[in-house]
C-alpha cells in the first residue's frame, strides 16, 4: 500500500514538474524576452529580437565622469559627438564611447536626462528621464526592434523604443519620452560653438578600447545585421544619413545627399503646416532645425533604412 502511494505520488510529482516546465517554457517563449515581460507588447513579440548581449550586457553609464575640453586629449577634430546644452551648460558625448555603452544617464542642475545611441541605426536621441512624474534610470535591454535598441527603465523594467520614444511593453506601455534637441556633429564644430563644454571621460569604470570602432565598416556596407519590417527604397544607400522630424503624425526625412545638392546652408520648409528653418552644415555633416521663432526642434539623425523601417509613409525632401 505504502509502495503504491509512493509510486502514484512520484508520477504526480513528475507530471507536475513536466507541466510546470511547459508553463515556464511557453511563458518564456511567448511572454518573456531577455527576462522582460512582453506579454502586453504593442509591437509583435516575434519581431523583438535578441541583439546578442544579455540584459545590461552592454553597460549603460550613470553619474559619468566629465572632463574639461582641454583635457579631452583623446578626441580628434573630426570625431563625432552628440552635444547637448541645458541651462547654459554644454556637454559632449563622443560616439566612440557611446558605441560601447549606448546610454549615458546624466544630469545638469536639476534636469535628469538620458543620452542614447544605437550603432546599428546610427541614431542619437536625448530624452528627459522623468516618466509619469518619476525620474528613472535607463539601461540596455539587449533587445532590438527594427534593428533599433530597446531601452528599459529601471523603475518598472518597461521596454522603450529609442526611435519611437515610446514604451512598447510593461507598466509604462504607451507612455512617451520627452525628447531634447541635440547636435550630432564633429568635436571641432561643437568645441568652436561651446569652448567651455564638458566632455564625457573615457574613465567609465569599464575596460573598453574606446580607440577602436567595434562596428568598423558597417556604415559603408549595404548589409544589415537584422531584418526590419519595411525595406527602404534603394533611392539612397541604406546607411545614407538622414535627419527625420515629425509634426502631428506627419514624418519627413532630409537625406544628407539631398541637402548637399540643394546648395543652400539655410532654407525654409513647411511640414504639416509648420514652418521650419533647416540649417545644413556641409563641413561637419550636421543639421539643426528650428521653428519660426528660432527655437530648436528635436529630430533624429540616423540611417535611411532605420528611419524608413519605422516610418514607411515618410515624406522625403528632395533638392530642387
């Protein structure tokens, strides 16, 4: 009798373990990616892809060490930087460091923000870090959507699309991040405009070869590492740099090759009824957009394929 009870319960235990395994397996495959709950995702979960690294495998930086411009001897004049200015304080974040970390959580006075960069899409975007009234710190999820980095906030572990600037899963689903205008330009140009700028130090606490580009050759290649939803027309090289803007659901891209052909460093345009001024710097391959009052407008500079993947209905500026 006792032996039969043990056998019967052993079978029940094994059955229970098997069912638990199945439940965990299907939950992980259908509702979890890299440890993130994506069961309520606003994007197809089968299009949320692993970029290779685990969660925080690419370490975001927080409370970064900053240098005076004169001490940033590791920078060359043509090195690319993302520059930001808040409350009259300017800071530069070199792409050579962002290639390895993708996110820098920083603060100027009482304004917390995140500098984000996706090497696969060439997109640099800055956001204020306050979400739903709470300041959050952002990390790299190790996941991609349309080849673009998915950030996550450490408060709720919701996933955020960098290019959309929106939470695509988790408790913050549908919440938007408030973008900050940035300059995606050369160190020479940023330094000339902001001689008192602070600069992100290579003393990050991580052992990385910041003098080496881990994506060497990628920008010149027509190949993508990951599939995207909407394949961009071959009007331009997939990695052609564009400056993209959005006004009330209408999107427009300004390809650099068209800005070169346009021949004017400063001209006006209208997007969805909004008058804007485009300042094109051919020497430093940089764009600044402002409204009719001269106020800077946040946009996204990145690769043509990436902008089109998210905005296949985009308008495209063409030189007359």
